[in-house]
C-alpha cells in the first residue's frame, strides 16, 4: 500500500517532469493543478495570478471546478489571502462561513467546504496563489501544506519558463519584423537602381558594338568588364526584388497543374552544354509515370537552375545527377554532385540570406538558395541539403519535395 508521503513525492516527481517538459505553459500549469487535486483527493485545484496592480487575483488554470465558479469574478487581494501574500500558506476549514472568504455563497453552491492557499513565489516576489478545494471539511495536515507549497514552488518555475518563452517569442517576432523591414528597404533601393543600371549597360553595349565609332581592343575589354559587372548587379537586384514578391504570396497567381518531369527536362537541357564544357556528365533519372504538381513552372525552373548550376560550378570532375522520385503524397527532386561539398558547420546556415560557404570561391549574391527555399515553401514543400551525399560519401545532395497534385499548395475555390 502506498503511503501518503510516497504518493506526494511521486506526484512532485511527476509535476517536476511536466515542468521540465517541452509542453506549452498552459498545458504545464493544467497538469500541475490536476496532479495536486488527484494527489490530495480533493474536489479541485486552481492557480491564480495577481493582477498588475496587485489588487486582485485571476484564475489562470483550474481543475475540478465549474466554469461558473471560475468566472464568478476577480478575487480581491484582501484578508482571504493576506497570509499567502506575505509568503505563508493559509488553510480555511469552513469556506462557507469564514469571513476571510470573499465568495462564501458561491463556494457553498459549488460544494466547496475547505480551502488551502499557498503563495507562488517568483524570485522572492509573490505573483500568485495555488489553491486546493475540498468537498468536505478538512483540517489540512502539515504534510499536505508542505506538499502544496512545494508544488507552488514548481509552479513558479513553470511561470518563469513561460515568461522566458514569451520573451523569446517577442524577440523572434522583433527580429523577424526588422528582417522584413530590411528586405523591404533593399527592395526599394534595388528597384530604384535597376533602371539607371539597365540604361548604363545599354550605353556601354552601344559603344562596344561600334555605333559611336571605332575603339581600341583595350577599351573594348574595359567596356565588356563593365557590362559583366552590371549583369552581376542586375542579378542581385532581381534576387532582392524576388524576396518580397514570394513572401507576399504572388507565386499563387503563376501556379497551374503541370508535369514536373517536363520542367526537370527543360532545366537539364538548358544547362547540359555548360556541364559538357566543364567535362561533367549531367544525368537525369525520371519515374516512368509523369507526376503532376500544382506549381509555377517559371519558379521551379529557377530553383532547378540554381541547384544544377551550383552542382556544375562546384564540381571539378565527375557527375551531376537530377533525380525525381514519386512517393505516396509528395514528389521528391534530388540534385546530387561529386563536388567540393559543404563544410559541416555551415550546413545549418546554407539557406540563410546572403550566406556563402567558405569554400565557395566563386562570386555570387548568396541569395540563390534562400530564394529557392522560399519558392519551395510557397509551394507547400521542403528543401534541405546533405553533405557529403549519403549515397556516394562525397559531394552534396540537395532535395526538395512538392505535394503531389498540389494537395497542400492549392487554395480551395
């Protein structure tokens, strides 16, 4: 037979496990009041927090009490919990007649006979009260009071964890908003730069083509360098303008049912000559069926071009493979290379804006993969990288998935 002390310790252990779990603050507090009521075989238990002005207590979570009783009104921080507010537990034998109880008539209607309140201390400050309710008059023992106070201390830890979690969420929201503002700012700047850059490039091309008269080979070389640099800037501008468009959901306007195999073939054909010039074999594996997705062909081409180009650029010799695999509810596209791979410590950051691997070497905007990630997620899919490739032990394997037949990405009409 389990003794009372053993039952209390077991309950404390269970509550401690819940407090240290990854549950939501509300679920943790609900588990605490339920465990206390069951351990003491009481009618119910509630946890109340002080209002900011410290003049009243409000029910935060409750177990075993009716909604009517919980919502009867705020509990004044007066004589009924004066000892609790001083950091001491307070037991009330007759809750229906004791003048310290504010809602005596309501307690009678609820079937509450006795109460035990213990302060919830957060860094030496009383922030609330945990209260136990019994259906029959009960003279709480020292062990029971000690148990409830111990639970109140665990409740304080849960509240502290909840506050820290809320602060983290607030910080994350703040950082995300700052990031969005920064991207919007870059987009505005990029848009304003686009027109004069295009005009400048046109003028340089006009000179190189000889429309203004003959120029020397050295002058031609300088002009062509300038044209290439402007091309790089225009690519960056296009990338910067893509980000807010994707995040604003504009891709849905471009989506339609299409054959993924057809899109993959077009991307491979477009880059096959580039691969052959480097002596790299660009291979493709497609399923016998032609899986259908609800997507933007142009944007999927953008993702595939980025992944295949990277595979070619960062492979000195060997092969680059594009493989389409059909699963139950989704379709997976893999781009596998035998190239330089990605340093393990940089894998978590590879899809971040403006991030470039330390071994990349070649110039780029650092936006290609982050934009690819946005495009795939806008289609209801996922994208990730493994390096080295598990199949070959070298290079990298980039994989993205798309819902089959658009069942995740298509909006109901």
